[in-house]
C-alpha cells in the first residue's frame, strides 16, 4: 500500500519539475502528490488555496515542503498533526 505524501513546491510552483524529481519514490511505496501553492495569487485566492491544501493534507501521511513551501508545510502540519519534512 502506497503512502501518500503531499509536496508543496517553493516560489515558482514548479509542479512538473518536482513531479519528475520524485517520480521514482513510487518504487519505494511512496506516492508523491505535488500541489501548487499559487504564491503569486492575490491574498484571498491564497487563503482559498491554503484551505484546499488543508483538505488535501487530511488524506496524506506526511507533508514535504520545498524552500518557501517548507513554511507552508509547517503551517499545514501544525493544523493537521501530520509529520512535516
């Protein structure tokens, strides 16, 4: 059974790049789910994104944040109780 992990990229939201870099994780039983943070969105949209990420994180086993995504990952982990890397 795969362990789903939520990955949040840094500023630039390079979802495709992170997906390429983590695709081999599946061989180890980890299913990486990369979700953009929409860093350049207006504040109201960013708050909606955070709400959506909280919902998505509830279905995962851990949260990984890359660069600026690390700060958001720590926040999501504090709200969900999931481990954060």
